[in-house]
């Protein structure tokens, strides 16, 4: 397969481009952005235009899993047709979408909604490759922020490196867009962190202490729902769920963060 030459309205994105989870500049309505760790492309919406992705760098617009033989040379494409971008699986591995949806090679193309869509592909061993998609809305603007100014901040919350790593592990089901995500337990979080084989040693008590400290800090700053007094008994997972929700809403944690667990 040979990719057609780039035409007007096509622009490459560098490997250093910020995650699309942070949004895109004001763009022509329907413009699509596609990005992996290797770089990407943005493309205006024109009938039958396509973005092709896979591991064969010379023949695709977005290289995904270049050194992973589990990823197909042509793993998939996103094509504009009848006023809508459609995601197709043309490879051998399933594409994992938000809300626990899975797109198999035998499935019909799937409509890509306006805004941000992360697409994961499982590779060799525990490797997971991420393709980020972003479709500009009808007015070309970013989605408006939620009006709850008491708990939302324009800037991400500051976290220490050890706090961030623990929170990514705790919130991995949210970052992977499980349909009914729950925080991992203290023990499971510690077990997963120890499996990364870093120089640090993790225990359930250390994880609990770190994350409880983040909750207290954000609660003092005005974030609601992070204390037992506010939530009431039985607490269950409510405190950590509310913490993770705040971190996602303020983009302190974004879906690409989960790749750090594989990289380590």
C-alpha cells in the first residue's frame, strides 16, 4: 500500500506535540487530528479523505507500534464519508475504544464523535499502543468547560512524581475508559507498581498514605467530596472515585499517562 501525497489542508504533527486530551486550537469544523508517540497529522474534512495508521512508517500517515510485530503494517484508517469520520479496523488486532467498546477487523466502520477519542491497541506482552483522535466541533471551537467553578481549575493540580505514579496506577481503569471504572485497591495498586521493577518499593500502606495526602491537600483547596464527613457512611470507593474524577476533569491525569506503566 502507498499513501497518497499530502494535499491542501493536511499538516503533520511532531512527536513532541502535546496530548490531544488537552484540546486543539480553533480549527475548521470537522478537521481531524490523529496522534501517536511517533507523531501524527491533522486533516480537513473532505469526502473520502483518510488517515491511515499502522507500524509501516513509509506507508501510513500515523506510525503506531513501529517496533511491535503484533501491530499490523496497516492497522486501521479513519475516513470522512457523508459528513462523518469513520474508524475502520484493517489489521489483525482489535481496537479498544471508550466505554469498553471493541472494534474487530470483521466489524463495520465505527463513527468517531466530535471531541477527543483515545484508541488503544494491545501489542506484544503487556505493551499497549495509543492513537489519539480529535474531531473539531461544528463551530470549530473547543468544548466549553463545565460551569462548576468550585471544583474545576484552569490549571492541572501539582503532583510529586511518586504521587503521580501512584495515582496513575490507582486510576488506570478510568484512563483506559472502562465502562464502569472503579479505583484499584491499595494492595492491587502497590502490586502493579512493584511489577514495574523500579528502584522504589511499594506497599499498600505507602500507597494509602500518598493518596490520602493528595485528597487532604485538594480538599483544603476547596475540592468537594474528598472527606468522610462530606460523603457519609458507608464510604466505599467514593473518596478515591471523587479524587480521580477531579484529576481527570482538570486534566491533571490524561489517558496517555497510562502508557507510563508499560514504559517503566
